């Protein structure tokens, strides 16, 4: 079946540290891949996406590259800020549906 | 553009009562809306797919008589939690797919607490 696996959190970093949140997926065909962010008490916001292999999604200093050979879509940021503290969800969408399949989410805590 | 609202944002109700949550796409039409439930410190669980003008499609394990979904127009879907019990307390999130695209936009969520 289709699934998304994320590293368990929380991830705790100091401001300006480098961030990596791992995400791997299992899917048939060629899914689209997404990272969503959820700030405390809010709904999900799309952070970035990639729709085909080797695509790189980027937004607000975050990046993720669609790696088909390793079925991965790891999220990275070179220098995190306190305001990046949130829960990050990796997700996939199969080609034949609008349904999103989410990972379990990774909580990021950034301290000054 | 592409704003989705939910109302109410928070609701507290007594056990045994029913609660209706609205999901609206404010500046676009949505032929499909999704309803999710989020448990504390866990991921989103898709409850059902709501299609305008037709019956909702429920995911396995979700009671359709417990969680009534109505998608009456291209901008509004409602979720009614009937005879709510404390175990129904959760964060409910909707999303809407912009008509003609596969872009999905999320609402801010509704926190339901059943006493």
C-alpha cells in the first residue's frame, strides 16, 4: 500500500542550526510529494511540493528533493529560526486521486 | 486567494448532544472537500471525502451515522458529530480541492471538546 514514514520527534535545535527531517515513502506509480507545516493551534499550510523525480521544492529557506531511487523527500533548512518551531508533515498524493496520505508528523523546537 | 474557513474554531458541548462544523472555501469553488481528525501528537486521519451533490465516501472504520457529512454547495461542506461523547473530542480539519485543479487547501481546524 501507500505510506509515508517520517522520523520521530521532537527535533530540538538551537537557532541557526542546520535542519534535516527525514521522510521516505512507499507508493506505486509516480506520486506527488509535499511538506506541510502546522503552527500551534492552526491548520496545515503547504510549505513546498515536488511532482516528479529530481524536482526540488523550496520555500522560506526550506528545501526538499524528490529522490525516486531512494524513495525519499527529506526536508532541509540551512539555518533555522525560533519562528520555525512547528509540526512538519510529509505527505504524498497518488496520480489517480486527490487524497493525501500523511506521515505522523515531526515536531521541531528551535531555541534561541 | 484560496482561503478555507472553519466555524466554529472551538466548541465545547455536553455528552449526547450533536455538533455541526462548517467548512467553507471563501474565494474558490470546491467540488471535493476532505474531513480529517487529528489526535494529540499524531498525524491526520482522513475520515471522509465529501463531493458536492453526492453522498460522502467514508474511510474504513469511520461511522457514517456518527459523522454526518453534507456538501450542499460548491463552497460549503458540513460535518455533524451526532450524539457526541468524550472520545469524540479532537481537532477536526477540513480541506478543499480547488475545482479544475488538484490543489488542496486546508482550513484552520475546529477543536471539539465533549464533556
